[in-house]
């Protein structure tokens, strides 16, 4: 009996850890799109919910009857590096127009349980025509139809839209395409993760651009830490309880959600908290419960998922030319380097591997390849770009190549 109890406890601990990492990679899990994942989160929702609430202050909503689990993640800071992306065109980030259409579509979809792509396009066209700020939507334009389809495909991926009949992409070729959708309005309402709804600010449209940073701070303000909605500072709250809550959540949000956490990027209060006996204990406990390996070094720390579950993007990876180029250039970044020097290196790589990176072989291809590679490296916390110079950060040593620098991955194996 004791052996059975131990095995059940081990199984529960492993499933809780897996559920935590699945939600970090996919904060929205639906029964229709990922039934096995949803079932696991549904069964272990209470310990998973407690883990996210305690360490990060994030809310986990599980709706068994509606068939979805939603982790409402609030970032430690605004992060423009994680945009909505198109399902085609090489996962290109959404532009301003697509975000506008996304907001318009979301507003119109709340009104009906089912719709067609043509009816939705007409509703958006009428709504935008009477809005003095928004450019009118014209379904006669192919570019507009492509942007509209990108928005609908994003909502489909979230489970907000379910295609009953037809194919969404057919609208790109003709505005007369017939596509029928079922709408999950409850799930649509769950998509917004801002602690304060933008509509609560009641700011005139003409002031938004001028006060954007201030307004962004207001909709991400969490009052439980003792700050008011109009407090634009990062000051630690006066209450000791609120202060400790804010310190724990701010540190663990960055540690769990970012590739690497550098101590230099923390405030003095945060560094003191994470270095205290309580902070060290919580680090170990959070890693153990979440199924992570804690890598703790003098300059920073990482939560490593040996199973590769808790990430929506991997490095190194041959999934894109930019990631391969990033790894190749990183091997040459042993000290601060000028971007011009990296462009020379990139030109040498293009010459050495003539069948690789075909989309980067026009007149400005070398510069664009370096720009895209540096965006990858910056996103993974491996380099810092300051003006014309690129500085390798401590975590870059993990990907070192050559016997003298450790047994890292062979950067050129992706090209062989």
C-alpha cells in the first residue's frame, strides 16, 4: 500500500510539473486543439493554479465544460518582442493595421454566436466607416483581405473561431468566399490579460499617441501591490506584505518567462530578495515543483527545461535561417564587435554556403541577415546591441564551439 501511495504521489508531481510547463509554452490550451494537454491540466488544475498564483501572481482559469484552460500572464514589463504573428508569410509579426482589424473583429464577434466571413467583413466595414480615427476597411482590396484573413486565422488558432464550413484563406482570392464560423464569445473575453481594461481609461483618441507609455503603465498596474492606477513609478510599495509579494512576483515572472535572468537587470531590492535565505529556498522549490533544473551562476540564473516543453521558441534551432545565422555569428562573438564586422562574417558565410539563405542574397541581404540574427540573439538574452557595437552576454558561453571553449553545439552542422 505504501509503495502504491508513493507511486501515485510521484505521478501527480510529474503531471503537475508537466502541466506547468505546457501552460508556459501555450497559455491557452483548448480541448479541441490539444485534448491530451487539456485533460492533464484539468485533472491537476488545483496544484498548478497554486504554483502560478504563489510564484508569479498569475491566474489560471480552467473551464472543463467549455473545454479550455487559460493562464492569464501579466508581464514584469511591457515586451514588444513577442507580437502576434501571421500563420503564413514566415510567421511575420502583425503590423499596426492587423492589430486594428483584430480589435474591430473582436468587438463585432461578441454580438453573434455564428457568422460568415462576408457578414463579419461587412460589419467591420460599417464600424470602421463611422469611426473618425480608424481607417475604413475595404474588402475590395486584396491587401486588406490578406490582413483580415491573418486576423481570423489567429482567432482560429486560439479557438475563438471554429470553421464549420469553408476555408478562411479562400477570402484572400475573392470577397465572395463562403466561410461559416461558430464563435466562442466567452473565450474571446478571456484573451485580454491586462489587469485594467483599456476602456476604463476613457482617454480621448487624440491623446493616445502622446501618452502611450503612460497609458500602457496604467492598464498594466496591479493594485494589490499598493500602487494606484496613475502611479507611473517602479517604487517598491510601503507595506511590507505588499513589498514582499511584489518582489516575489516580479523576480519569478522574469525568471520563468524570460530565457535568462541577469542579476544586473534587477533592482537592488530584487537582488537582495533573490539572494536572501527565503529567496534561495523559493528558487529551489519553484524549480523542483515545475520540473526545471536551476542553473545559478554569479551573473544570473536560468530555469532549464530538459524536456524542452516550456518554450514556444528554441535555440539553437534550424527552424529559420535567422536562427542558424545567429548561432554561426555567435561563435564569432567572443568579444564586443561592430555590426559592420558581423556583416563581413555574414558575407563570408553566404559565400561559403551558396545553397543556404537564398532569401538573403539581394543587395541588402547581408545586412538584413545580421539584423535578423541579432534580433534572435537579443530575444534569447545572449547579446546586447548598443549603437554600432554588439556585446556578448554571459549566457552566450553556453553555445561556445571548439575544444578550448567547451563542448558546445557545432554551429555549422545545420548547414551540412
